[in-house]
């Protein structure tokens, strides 16, 4: 896994792994990533650890630019993404 960088802010390799598992395998992420994916800034800030807090804009950039549009934006969209299982 490689990290993702946006304007000097970085998503760590560990967090990129969680994002990719969510997007590619529909594996539920933790509370922080769920809040980021749901576009819930208040919850994301409240749940971020000291490594992720200053890098929230990098998460937003990655999700906006790289993730499928129907896997993020609200808790309902995140739930629907996770419930859709490929046969």
C-alpha cells in the first residue's frame, strides 16, 4: 500500500488500506473513516486521532477524486454500499 498525498497532507498507508478495502471489498471501516465517507465533518473531527486530524483534507480529496460517487456522501450511501454484495 502506498500513502496518498494532497497539498502536503498525507493519508497513511494503513488508512489507505482501510479505504481500499471499503471501496474494493465493501469491508466496513472504523468510525473515523465512516464519518469521513458520510461527509460528517463534526463526527470525523471528533473521532480523528492525532495522525489523521490534520490530514482530513487529504481524505476528502481522495474520496472526491478516486472513490466511486455512490459509496460516499451520507451515512445512507455508506450503508447501501456496504450492503450491496457482489454475487
